[in-house]
């Protein structure tokens, strides 16, 4: 589909999922978006804010999921702290996303 068709379908609610690059995502202004999924961490807080800013507009709730390795946790914490955003730990296990405490995460096998 052409970009304009995609944007129209997204804005009207007829399109439920869009997979895009970071560059293309900057042009998305669809207030009905509810989730952003990061498959990699942005390099800085500004880019994180641009990605995350696709959801939660006009007082609507939004969720940003960032898939990271345990070694990236410190960097993720820095990004979210710089923006005043809460970071919650979860584990993808058996096809389900499980919310866990930090202690549980450290002991998770």
C-alpha cells in the first residue's frame, strides 16, 4: 500500500498494525495508536521520545514495549529516567509477557 493509503487506514481505525522504520514512524500522527514496540533501543533519549511519542497523545494512554537483553537494562534505565518515564520489568516466557519484580528478574531462569 502507498504511504498515504496506510496513513488514512491507520487514522480511520481500519488498520490495526503498522511495522515501520524509525524514519517513517516520525511521520505517523494517528491518535488511536496504543502501542509502540522497540526491537532495539534508540541511541539517545531524544530518539526514544520520538518513538514513544507515537502513542499516548492528547491524554490517551499508551504502552511502549522495548525488547532488551539483561546487558541493556542500564541503558534502558538511563533513557527512561532522562524522560521521567517509569520502567517496568517483564519476561517473555512461553509466548507470554510476564510482569516481574527486579528480584524475580534476577532469579528468573
